[in-house]
C-alpha cells in the first residue's frame, strides 16, 4: 500500500487538536459568559418604577393586576402602563392609544410631543377590536421582533377572554426584553460564542414557554378550586332541591337526568384535581398539562352553574320558594339578547338597511312585549311554568334563526371574495361550537345540543370574523399612528389576536 502523502498527514494531525482547542475555548467562553450573566442578572433585577392601569373597557381586575405586575422584575426600572381601550376593529389601535395619551395622560409623551416618555412601557389591548399594542420610550425601545414576541405572549389568553392573564404574560415577556443587558444581546456571542448564544436563547425561550404553562396550570387550579368550593358548600342544599323537582315535568326530568351524574362528576373532578396537584414541575410545564387543567377548570365552572339550575328548577317548576327570581334568571339572557339587537344591527352599517335587519329589529320589539306577557300570565297562574318555558324557548329559537339570517347578509356585505366569505362562515361555525354545552339555565340543560346563536356569540363572531378578514387583507403588524399622529414617531406597534 502506498504511504499517505505528507499533505494528508498534516491535515490529519492538526485537525483534531484544532477542533479540541475550539471546543475547549467555546466551553470556557460559555462558562465565563454564564458566570458573568448570572452575576450581572442578579444585580440588574428591578421592579417597575410605577404601575398604572387605565382600564377604560372595564375588562380588568385592576387592584390584583397592579399588584402582580409590581412583583415582576425588569432589567431596568420601568414605568409600566396597561391600557384597555375600545376600538372599532379597524387597524387603528396605535392612533387610539396616542390620542388617549394626548388627551388624558400627556405625561406619557415626551416634552417635544414626538416620542413616548423616557422610561415608559405601555401594553394596550382593544378587547372589542381584538388588537394588542406595545409602546416604548426611546430608552426602553426594543426591536420589532421583540415587540412581536411581547404581543404574541398575550394572544392565547386574549383570544379566550382572559384579559388579566394575557396582560401578565405580555408584561413578563417585556420584562425579559426591555433594557436587556449587553451580555444578553446576540452580538456579544462572537466567534465560538455564536453557538452558545443560540443555545442560550433557545433555552430561555423554552424556559419561558414552560414557565408560562406552569402559570396557566396554577391559574386554572385556582379557578377550578373556587368553583368546586362553591359546589361543595351548596351540596346539601342542591340535594334537597333535586328532591323537590317534579319528575313528571319534561323540564324537571331533563334536569334530574343531568343531576344523576352530578355526584359522580364532582368525584371525578376532585380525583382529577388530586392528579393535577400531584404533577411535578416538569409535567406541569407541558402544554398538555395546561390544556388539561384549563379543561378541568371549565368543567368545574359548568358544575357550579348547574347546581344553581337545580335550585331554580325546584322553585320554578313547583311555583314555590323564590320562583319569581328563578323565572327572571331564565328570561334574563333572552332579554339581554333582544335589548342588544339595535346595537348588533349597527355593527355592520352596510347590512343595517337590509330586510333581514328590519325583521330582526321588528322581532326584538315584539319579543319584549311577548316576554312581559309570559311573565304576567305566569304570575297570574294562567299558565304553568312548563308552558312559560316552552314559550321562552320558541322565542329563543326564533331569535337565533333571525341572527343567523342577518349574519349571512353581514357576510355578503363585508366579504369581498369567496375566500373571505369562507373565512367568516368558518368563524361562525367555530363561534357556535364554542357556545354549546352551557349549563346556565333550565333551557340550556334541556336542549344541550341545540346550536343557538345568542347576542354575545353574534358579537363575538362579527368581531373575530371581520378581524380575520382584515388580517388577511393587510399585514399583521401596524407601526404608524394614523393621520392624526402628526410628527409623532414613538416606538411601538400593534397586531391582531
């Protein structure tokens, strides 16, 4: 066999030591950087300088939210502002936030009226328009990518209507990114440290994601525990109420049928609570655990609502106890729906003059009279509670049908393409599916699989359907401040959820 060439020998003998040397240098670099980062981070932790909640939409628990934000550590002292503001659903949150600041809080703006004030971070959410925005003083500015990360951190909670939780997730993400020290910037990891930086930030991202899942588990357990405590406190009363429900009533039979599973469901929920509480830190950090805990809390809430239905059925179907209050609770949701009809019709001006809109408005006016008549006849004992519930259900079904017909007109008016019409119809299907399974009153228990469209679900569909279409028509992120912004160029952007 021929001997290897000298060139081959040199490459072989020098490549392995070189790789080993680089590996050692990278390891030393990582260890040194880790020690530097750990020591510096401990010294850099700073609670917010101030926390201000401007909840113009009445969506937040201001006191508890402010306290929770006050415990979050930023890299640098930061004035944190949380603003809820109702919008039209158009891509105008940036402009709305700026106008609000100029009118109500000029101290949020720099003296030259061109930037946000130094030291400031604003997290804004438009619950109705389904937008979230982040805004920064010059000395707290972060990249657009970092703004996107902060906004994305809020969206799963915001989509579910968990406004406080979404705000906390956003502020926690901002605390990681605002004023990030130089040694945390990717540019610090030059040469061999580039790989270390990639690993570090991946680890941080995973850690943040896992921490968020653990927090969701904890929040769900607290929510579910509250509902189960309420169920347990009323357990004896619920059992006594169930015994008073007449099984000969069609409505009573349905409630009792549901009640037959009540005790077992409670035991199942308690058993699952033990399992969830016994999860270790690693298991609680998984998305599956967060989803499971959220579903468990929803089931506990449904059980808590059902024991109220048992009490109402016992009083109303026997016309005893507080039956008048029980009837009012059965009719309350429908009354709210018909009262909201004029506002819901006005959500889409292009469809407001349609025959379907006119029929919906006419029915709403007539239904108020009908509902009052049902209550009066029930009070006078001219009809039974069963007949009153029958009449109420007929009104609910008719209103749902009219909402659906009007929704078709709204879709045709708003959507410009077949794809947009498909998007809005898919949103309608999703809204109706998510609205099923309610246990809020006797009729919901009696007709659990009836896909009724209520006022609240119509509003939700309109907001989410039009937002989905708008998101497809334009970019997902808006950075300008509109025509009224003038020369304002403060750092910030908004996006839809």
